[in-house]
């Protein structure tokens, strides 16, 4: 099915979360993810994907009662952090969950020691009912 033939109605943000010091992924996982991501771009279900720099290179602006505070990372309270993301365009929540499950399975198959979570959240649009 080509991107123009798909009838996408929902976008989701998918976060890949893990400990910040997990290290580099094995080449087998990189190859498997590249193939899966390439297929998703080809069929129109992948909008954007990328990795995120570590918390040590992040900055957070906190809104507090007495004003705004700018805090440079890393943050001691962070246990798991988003290390990667994808924006997907799918027909329904089940398709979004299946896409995330497949990504989780690739991690399990090609990096057995990896532990983390994949969070799937719908992106609200201006034309959403509510």
C-alpha cells in the first residue's frame, strides 16, 4: 500500500525510554531498526524518527511559584529517559501499539540485555473531537 492509499487518521508519539548510561546499541539492532523504519517511511506510517542526546546535554525550564528556573541536565531524579522517538501516522490505537510492540521485540531479539520501555501517546490535533 502506498502512502497515498493509506487513510491515516491518528498520529502518535512513541518514546523509547531506558537508563541514560545503557551504551551503544549493537550493530544487529541498528540494522534491524533501519530496515523496519525504512519500511514504515515507505508505507507512509512513519512521519519522523530520531535519537535524543543524553540528559547531560539537556536543559529544562521549570515553572515555579516565584518564576522560571533554568536547570541544566543531568537530573538526579531521572531513572529512565527518552533516548529516541518516533511520530507515526496510523489508522487506530491498535496499529500504533502493534508498531511499538514490533520495535520492542526488535530490541529484545537483537539486544537481549537491554531493559526499558516504549511509551505510546496520541498527539492531540486541532480538529480532534472533545
